[in-house]
C-alpha cells in the first residue's frame, strides 16, 4: 500500500503513555461497543424496522433527496494517490510529541476513509460527520465503558470514536498470521464502517432491539451488523484501489485478515472446536465474502446483510 506522503487526518487523539485515563473510552461487553474480535459473542428479526429507520434518516438528512439513494446507489467519484509490509511503532513517552510511523500510517488510512465517505455522502446530498480515532496503550475509558488492549479495536457509538491499541496489529501478525499494511488498514476501515452504520441509524436500532432479544437471536443480528461493516470496509477498498495506491498482494492481505478473525477460525484456534450458535461476527468465509463484495462493486446497495443470506 503506497501510503507514505499522503494526507494525514487531523482527527487523531493520541492517548498513548497516559494510562488510558485522559479521556472517556471503552470496550468489552456493554451494548454500545462494536469491535473486531479476538474471540466472540452477540442476532435476526425486526430487520424491516432497521431498514425503515435508515430510510427515515436519509429522508430527513437529504431534505428531499431520494431517501434510499445512499443504500441503493453506491458512491461518488473520488480523486485518483510507497512501500508496503508491516508497520512498526516506537514506544512514545508520556507527554511527548508522538509522530511515530504507526501514528502516521493510521492517520493516513483514516484520511483515506474520510475522502471516500465524504465523497459517497456528498454524492447523495448528505454531509459526512468524520469520526475521531483514539490511539491508546494498555487500557482506556470511553463513553461506552472501560477497555484493555486485550479487547481489540472497537467503535463507541456514544462518542462516535474509534479506539485502537496498535499492539493489536502486532497480535494480528504474530498470533493470527495476518500481516501487511492493507490488513491493518482493513481493521481501521471496518471500525469506520461501524461509524457509517451509526450515522445511518443501523447501530442505534440494533442496540435498542437486542435488549429484548435472546442470546442466539442477538448473536445472529450482531453477525449481520459486523458483516455489513466488513462490506463497507470493502467499499472503501474499492475506491482506494481506484486511486492507484494499492499494490499487488494488498487485497489478499485484507482477505487473509478477514479469514483469520472469523468466529470459526478463532474458536478452533483457541478451544479446538466451534460453537456456531455463539458466533457474533461471522465465519471466515462470510467475512471474506462480504469484504470482497463491497470491494468488487463499491456499492452500498450490495452491503444489505439484513435482507440477503449472509
């Protein structure tokens, strides 16, 4: 991925070296947190309500624009963008000016997601609200609660922030065998995909509905939400590829990462067997399928995991 020398986002909050208590942050089991798993739990029903909410959102936001344009049209034209491989991070000291390579990489990937989603929203008469991304190490508090680095990356709908301990990238490579800069970019793009879901009303409705669901039903809907975020990450990858900044093997890196963090693969690795009724992010095959689907078409209409078999 040719990311060096490109625009870096200003929406980075670097909390590394502060023990995680500088600002509110969080992850774990609370209903507001959406994450890439390092293990798994979370289901179908009431899908028409979600679709209706999405329609209402866009009707209100677009003020006369076709309310289903974003979900059925897919994207606006975006402008065309050296080095690849694993990014390494230096250990920042508390209070220091943090501009290590990892921060630069994450800021660049976040900027690329901003370009894509600003373009898609603008093409449909809407304004994209850019999320903040908080870097932390060890532990963090968010509006959604408390989290440690073991939780993995997550998105908090309550404060509209992505939280990332970049040591997860090392874990992704060393423990899960998913190395490469585009694999890491996929992680960021997935969490930003949850932010898009939050803006269009999918996450608020899901968090409301799952309070009255049984565990299996909630797990199934959680898979639909997660797989849609994978597809949205693929949509981002589609337009990023059009800029000419992806390199040979980048797509394979992302697909391998999706495969390595599938619920079935994780359970086999950690406990030697799988329990399908506990899946809440999707199998390896499903995660690859939905990322590839978004990547190939670039259309949000192809990311409807609620009205199509997953």
